[in-house]
C-alpha cells in the first residue's frame, strides 16, 4: 500500500505546513535575532516585543497551529490505518513537530516572550535581561527550526 487519496493530501499539507514554519524559524535563527541583538538593548527589546505581538495574528497562527493539528491528525490516522509504507517517517515527523516545534514554543520561547513583554524597553532591568533573552530564545529557536525542517523531510520521505 502506498500513501494515496486523502491520506496523501494530508501528508502533503503536513510537508507544506512544517516547511513553512521551519523557514520562519530559520529566518529568526540565521539573521533576525542577530540583527536585533546588534541594536542597543532598548531598541532590541522594543523591536522583539513588537514582533512577538504581531506574530499572534491569523496569518501565522493558522500555519503554526494548523500544522500542529495536521501533525496530530497524521499521527492518529497512521496509528489507526497503520500503512505499509511510511509509518515510521509519519510518526517521527509528527512527533518532531508536535514536541520539538510546538512543544518547545510553549515551554521555552513563549515564557521568554512573556517575560520580555513585561519589561519597559528603556529600563536597566530590560537592558540586563536582553542578552540572556537573546541567547536562550535563539538556542531554543534552533531546536524548533531543526525539528520543523526534519518533520517536513520525514513527511516527504514517507511519500517517496
């Protein structure tokens, strides 16, 4: 049995969603955070807070949360149907995105964003926290980038 029909379409949607999220995270890991870190702390904090607020819009959330839903559905359908081909890749891809991207966002990046948002950009407290925030947030973002990209690759492998 090969992956076909609605299951094929669902897996292609998984490739697209996890790939788009990987690309977004990759941009932050490779140049956005470096650019923000090069700013004076007050400007970096203000810019990152503005980015974090503007990220919670339907355009990004549909892709980010929608991909999590698609990955969860792929995992459930894979357990129910247990296809002859692609099972390991589908389950690993789903787990990587759900835990390594969505889960890491919830437990590592969002709490840092919330802490940063509570700080007034021009304060000594914000200036002191900014380098720690950039290091920690970026390190966890690398994890999200790799997990999302690996999920996309695994879904592609399941289709081949």
